[in-house]
C-alpha cells in the first residue's frame, strides 16, 4: 500500500476514512515503511531468522513471484484477478515513477503525512495503539524515523502491556479484555442476587469501570485524522487505548444502570457518564439499523474486493454486527426505562430500527450467525 493513499480525497473509494479502522491503522505504518524503503542493519540475528523462516536460501527467493504466494492452508480469501492486477500495476509502474523527480516530491510529502498520522494515533492511545500488530508496526516506524526519538522511547515503555508468561513461554496478546470481562462478571453477580455477599467486589468493579470510561474525544481536529467521537465510550481493554467499541460501551452502560437501579444509595452513578455512553451508541448505528463495532460506517461493502489480506475476509470496511446491535438494544431499553426524558425520540427510533435489523438478518432456520443467546435475550 503506497503512502500516497493518505492524500486521497474523501470522494475517492480508497479514502482512508472509508476503511475499517484495523485495516487503516495496519496499512498506515506499513505504507510508511514501504514508501521509505526502510531496511534495518543486517545482523547475525537477522541472518539466523532468514535461515529459519524461509525454505530456500534468502538470496534465491524470487520476490516478484512471492508477492502472490500463500500456503493453501492459510489462503482463506483468494484474491480476484483485478486486485492482483491493481497491486502489480502499482508496484511495477507506479513505484518507479513515484521514486523519480518530480513525483518523488509527492512521495516525500506522503511520508510526512503518514508519520504525522502515526504520531497522532500513538499520542491518543498513550502508545498502546489499537492492538498488538498496530503497536509493533508503529513502534518500528518511529524507530525508522529516528531511533533516538522520544516517540520510540515511549513505545518501549508500553511493550510490557502486551506480554504475558504462559506455561510454555512468553506470549503476546492481541489486546486486553479488562473492561469486557469486568462488565460481564458484575452482571453475573447482580443477576445471581448476590449483591450483599459480593458488595466489595461490585463496588471495586464499579470504580474500575468508572475510571476506565473514556472521558474525552481524540485531541485536535480528530475527524481530519479519520477518528470519531470517543467521549463516554468503554474500550475492550482499558482507558489508555481510547478506542470506542459499541458492545463494550453497551455492557459497561448496562452495569452502571443495573447498579444504580438495584442499589442507588450504595452505588450512585452520575447521569452525565450515562448520557455520554448513549451518545456513543447512537453514533455507531447505521442507516440499516445495525450497530458497527468500532466506528461509524464509512465505505460500502463492495470495497471488500480490494481486501489484500490472504487470511481474513470482510476487513476493508466497517460492518454491522448482530452481537453489537443486540447489546446496544438491551442497554438503550434499560436506559430509556430509568431516564425516560433524555433523547427520548432518538432512542425509541434507534431501538425500533435495531430490532428490525435483527429480525431482517435472521436465517431461515431461525439462527443468527453469532452468539444466538444474546439475540434471544434482547428480543
């Protein structure tokens, strides 16, 4: 993916704001490293890894042929001919042009724009980034820009957030699930009528979720950096990542509402944090009535034809998800019951559209494609 992508106008199909956040934030540092033609020092460790990872001597690899090679066991999403033709055209025709004057000026400006976006994402996630892949690639990009920079040092300080020791050695987790797990654990205690027995646990969990809620939007003109509102959201892991998730927000909102309903004197909840969470949920509903997972829907589904991944499908644009929709319905229904005067018409309309979406995507045999228990619960 060339770094010139970051200069695409908003009406262009491959405009970064149209892409799914995971795809966008993975392509971002890759495009910087690719456009910069960065090559690190060839150490003994690098030579050893080359020998270990490749089935033939490294210097004998035909990289032009390897561009479209993938193990059949891993080839989940075969690329259509038009996509391979597009990438080959960019590589064999576009790249030689963009590395020669006067087009090289565009390349330099594109690299500057890409690293600016990388620093913005790093700063807004306190150098945690969205998940482990983005974290490592952004850290590498900062090192390629300046190995002595503060940005790279800040990255090093957060590496341990992704590491853990298992029975068979060190692992790297994709991202934590602290908020997600806490919300479900507290709901289970409440549903079991064990509030008195687990009062301290509920109080500690409520304080954790309160402190973990994102309390501000991304800094500056965040929409120009392809971000949306985040104030009031709960993330999948903790507050530092600052990336809103619809079902995590819905589950966090439900916990706060249930605690305020069951024990209003013991667990008081400020209405403002609930209002902010509702704002997040409503912002993530599409015209079809479904709720997306991470951010408002950008590009249309036909952009999936440009999915360059071999091992994942449906990862180019944001989609509606049945589990996110069902979680949002449950949270909004409970909120409407306890706060009937806040954005009443919008919430009622949202619930109605979401239920229509759930019913519309139900399969002929009565099932849904994931987590049927949540859909039955909300219906």
